[in-house]
């Protein structure tokens, strides 16, 4: 093929990839809400924990002790501290507010918390005897309120966010197809028997991408979020949903790409372009590159979180050495 024919082939494959991603994004739009809710779980948990650290535990205070809700009995009296924003009498009571409350039975004979004094919220008054809208038998750590939610700053932010969720979700779903297109563009430069590696390459790369993204979601991101929110403990924590989504997607996509290392090594070793001996010889250079990549991908500038990113890359590099050792073969035309 001539140079222009190569460009035409590249254009065709790019157009197919864009069309496939567009169709996948259209399908992802209908489930963009659940996708975002899934991605928001780590930060909302970290935000709830950070918020609870700033106020006393929900319950009644008395004699310098905090009594959890589940341990209270009828006629117990103390000061209730709101650990989340709660709506009472059409009024939103902010985090940190407190009121004298008593444990008493309602008309159905069930225990509940009732305020023993008027509660002033702004220019509104919640009268004495109002019931606190909390689950009496549920521990406070098991529910979350408005303070645990991410925020948007304009009417169009939510729409734009779900468009972005759909697009990134489509890219993740399109990984096998995109890898197939990449292989299709590269394969004419390979020998016929080498083109047979397309199936294991796509399978291993797709599985590696999913494992890398889930590793970032489950292992790397939670401690990083706690660290970042811990730094902001002196401020009221209001996090923009759009900024957070860009943040977590960068981390997940980055680790998904990093986890491609063994799959790419497998193909290059089978073709005969790299060997285990070569990977061992350049380990010092690879180690420096890994630290640089970890510093770029890490959302924080502290060493523990950076090492949290670097550790799996080092393990993957070692795995790649063994992969190259097992599957390496000299490159031949047949």
C-alpha cells in the first residue's frame, strides 16, 4: 500500500470506531443515571465519613457521653446533634444543628425522638413536640443525607454530565471493537501466522482493561478520596459532580491502560520483538518510567498514594517478564 492508501485505511477505521462509540453512547444514555450512581459511591461514602468527623455522632448527649440511637429507651432526655441535613416541617435543618430531645412513644406505641424545645432555623421555628424524622433503630452511619451528595452549579450541568457519562461508558464498552480496529490497521505489516494472535490479544486486553478499571475503583480511589477530603476538613465540603467525574474517569481509564502491559507483552513476545532478557536488562529505566507515570496518574502529591499507583505497575512489569519468558519465540516468516 502507498502512503495515501495507508491514510485512507486509517480514516476508514477511525470512522468505524467513531460510529461504534456513537451507537454505544446512545445506548448508554438510557442507563447514564445508574452508571453515575455507581461511580459516585466511593466519593459519597468518603464525603459522608468526612462530614461525620466534623460533628458529634448522632444520638443524645448527656453527662459528657454520647448515647447512640439504638441504645436509647423511653423518657431518655438529651441534646440531639444533626449529622446530616434533615427536612422538618418543610424546613431544612443544617448539619451541626442541635436540639433538646426526648425519647417517647407515638400514637402507634413506637419509640421516637421528639424535640423538647422550639428549634430555630433561619427565620423559621420548628415547634416543641415535633418528631425528628430519623429511623430510631437505624445507626446513623447507615444512611446519608443531602450533605453526602455532589452538587451542580447550573441547570444544564446535569444534562452535560450525563452526556459525558454516556460517552465514557461507551468508550469502555467499545474497548474490544477499538482494539480490533487497531489490530486490523497493524496486521498487514505482520506475517500470516502472526495475524492469528488477534483473538488472544483482544481477549486479554479487554479483560486487563476491566481489571485495571475495577482495581482503581475498589483499591486506589477510596484512600485517595479520603486523603483529599481529609485535607479539606477545615472547609465545608461541596464537591462539583462534573469535576469528580473527570477525576475518577481519569484514574480508572489510566489504570485500565496500565493493565494492558502483560497483554501487549504477550503479543510482542510471540512476534519476537521483545524478550524476557531485554525486559530484565532495562528494569532500571522501566522503574523510573513507572514512577513518573504513577506521579502523573496519582490525584494527590503524597508518596503513599503515588506508591499505591506504582505498586501494581511494578507487579505487572514483573508479570510481563514471565509472560515474555514463556511465550517468546524468534520471528520467522512462517
